[in-house]
């Protein structure tokens, strides 16, 4: 099966700061989305421009 590069990005609506991650996989999956959101929230203090748990998430219609 062909593997592709998938990019995920989060933007803090208040500050405008962004965080991105890359995944190599054969297709989109909900697990990649969960891993990405978890990484955004659990980054160490001082390394996390996205502060706290988000009030809302805006997603496209894909499984990611």
C-alpha cells in the first residue's frame, strides 16, 4: 500500500499561534486526529503556544 504525507495544523483563534505535525500513513484515520489533538494539549509548559483545552474544534468532513 502506498504511504503518503499527511499534515495537520492547529491555530489558536485568540493569539493566532499555530502548531503543526506531519504523519506518514496510507490514509487518513481518526487515530491520527486524536494523536494530533493530544499532542497540542499535552506539550510541556513553555513549549506550548496553544494554551489549555480548546472550547471548540473546527474540522473538515474527513475522518482525520
